[in-house]
C-alpha cells in the first residue's frame, strides 16, 4: 500500500500507473508533476491525480516518486528530486533506456542512490497522453528492473509490488544488457516503422498510397503512432546501440536485396523460411508460456 | 450465382473464397486443383471443395476459374488452362502482382483474353494454408481489379459479383500503378518484417531476444508469419519496383541514422513528427471513410 505517490510526467504511462493503482485501492493520494499545466488539469479530470505540485517543491509525506517523462529529461528531473533523495523516498522510473538513467543517478547521488530503482514497463499504445491512459495497460506486460548491487531491498520490493498490483510480470536484467536487447526488439522496430511511414508519405503523389494499405501495413506501422518526443529521446539516449542495430539491419536488407536482384529463388525462399520459422517458434512458444 | 467454380491452389485465399461463396449459397460446386493431394483432401474435409480435378483435365461445365497459386506459377497454370480459355470460361486470379499475370495472358492468349480478369484481394493472415481459410477473410477488405481495355463486361461483372458476395470493396487500377503502389505499401513492409525477424534471430545468443519483445514487435512482425513461398514469388515477380523501394527506404533510414549520429534533436524529432502525423492523418481518415 502506497500512501502518497508522486508521478513526474502524467502521460500515457504515468497516468496509467496512477489510474491502475487507484482502482486497485493500492494508493491513497497521487500528486502529479509536469511541464504542461493544461495536461495536469486533464489528468485531474480523468481522475489520475488528486493534486498538482511543482518539480522544485518537496512533496510532504511522499512515499514513492515515479519518473515517467521522455528520457532526455531524466537527468534534470533527477537533479531536482534531491529533496526526495534526502528524505529517503523510493524513486523509480519508466524509461525505455536504462544506461543513461543509471549514469545520471550515479553522477548526481554517488553516495545515496540505494532507494532509486531503475525500471522499464514494456507497454505502450498508438495513442499518446493522459487521455489514452487506462487501468489495463500493464496487464500481463513485462516490467524490467535494472537494480544496482547496492539497491535497498525494501525499496526494490516497493517498486516490484507497485508493478505487480498493475498486473505486470517482473524481470531483472543487467543495465547494459537491457539497453542492448531493447535496442534490437523495440527501438529498432519503432525506428523502422516511422521510416516506412515517412518514405510512403514522401512518395504520395496523384494517389494517396495510404488508401491502398491493408491490415498488414496498419499492424506494421502501429508503433509509428506513439510519441515522437519519447522516441527522439530514446534514439538519442541509446544512440550507439541503435545505430549499430540500424547498420546490422541494413546489412541484412542488402543481402536480401542482392538475392532478389540476382533472382536467386532458393536464397530468397531460404531467407523468408528462416525468418518465418524463427518467428513461429519463438512467438508461439512465448504465447504458450 | 456461380454454377461450378474451379479453384487452382486451395490455400488461405482460394479456400476462403470457396468457403465464403458456399456459405452465401452463391456457388453450387467447387472443384479444387492443386499440386498437393494431401492439401486437397484437407480442403475437402473442411468443406471448401466438393471434388478434386487435375490442372491438365478440362472441367466440364466450369463457370469460373480462380487462380490462387503463388504468382511465379501463374504462367504455367495459365498455359494449362487453354481448355478454359477455349470454352470461354471466366478466369480470374488473386495474385499480389499484376504485371507478370498480364504479360503471361497477353503472351499465351493474344487474341482470346477478353474473359481473363486480373485481380488482387488485399487480405491475408499470419497463418497459411486451407486450415487457416475462413468465410470472413475478405469482409470489408479491398479487392483491386486491373482489367484490360478489351475485357468482356459480363466477365468483369461476374468477377466483381464474386468478390462483392465475399464482402469485399472493389476498386480498379492500371496494372503498372497497381504494382508500384503495392510494392510500397505491401511488398516492402513484408520484406522489412521478414528482415527484422531474421536479424533478431541471428543475434540470439545467451538470451532469446524474442522473449523480451512486446506487443509492438508482435504487430510489426505479424506479416512475417505469412507464406514464404508466396513472398519469394512476389519479390521476384515485382523485382524492379521492390528493389527500387528497398533502396529508397535505405536512403530514408540512412538520413535518420545520420541525424541520430549527430544527435540533431530537432531533425530527429521532425522526422518522427512528420511520420506520425502522416500516419494519423491518412489511417484515421481511412478508418472513418
């Protein structure tokens, strides 16, 4: 049970955590903090938060602080949360990149980061903002934590329990490994989807190409509906790994292109079969787990 | 009303047309033709076809022939259908590429192609074969026809009515334009999805990366579940346009990569915003049409 939760950045993720914990009766009061006062008012209207505060003002009696802002803001946000660190409040975040968060924590609070628990819920939607927030967003979704060796056990439990109440499945990863895995299975596909939509949009001439798109295209590009600012931040925070993955992807594409150009039926078929089998094996296995 | 429908290639598409027309009572008898006798037996079991025939044997009293084989087989299939052309049977197809089909028709039957109507249903599934066939596959989906200037009006109506009974929305396109549009909005995304799965699968080491994938990845790669043989054939039949689109896509990716490498926040944000807005505008518009 959380007495007072402070949510920094009340958008899709922050708003959904607040709504879910409230519905479950797991939190008494939620305080919203954000850059945009209009957005915070909407968050009040939809019942995600009970009150509004300022990032620079200590929140009296805060039990947990959840940072759910686009990741490039995390350093500044963490800096302004020195009051919470001093009070020994449990702090966690929901950013899709973890090396940058860990770096900021260690730089800003080299001796007092034991109650800061880095986290990443693997959940999103093609809509953005607190209007899209809902109390089912994390149901059966993964949440990855990348705790420090020195992370306080009670602080870790507090964060784990918060996500369990949201219906999420918890998992832990070393921070470098986290960023590398999610560069490949999440950041890269998002970048690829945005790039496809951008390319098609540039090709639009006399015909509107989108009008001819089917369900496959809609599924493929669904993730290009998520927040532009969030994805800009992720690309810059996880730059080295994403650029590596982009290059690896371009190499695979070029290999396939060569086989198409030379009309090598066996190699093109082999490529598709190998991919198709990998997907069936792993995703169907995952579904049945 | 169709008296006797001959389906060449009773897989997901051919099987679904047969099941849908039968359920609607729009066809009396469906004759299945295919390379794989086991598959034809399954098609009988699921009720898609009533009888089996051989591609080389004329089917007496055939009203309509639907070719639903992977597109590289179409030339051979058309060649063996001279009996149907001679009988004046309406012939149509369901291939995702249309220039190759049109070329074969004009080469094989330069003086008697008026009852051959090239078609392309924009529908698919992440499963393959007649087991995945169902009578809802074409509901509210687009079917594009690319008729010849000399196409017989009654033959065109017959094919249009067949698809209308399946619940599809009909549209016409010039054949070159069809292949160009679908290279961009369908063939390219499929190739990109197969390539991503292949890349991730090659990266799998100590961790199984697929285990960390979320809903976005699943949506993005859903189309990599469709038939490998079908996609090999499409890539080779529509080679020039797909290779052009792949190159254009790689140019867009490289532009984005450069902006990420140079950490150009404005350009990366602008790229994502432009893509996101194009998607919202066109797909939401389409949904509301």
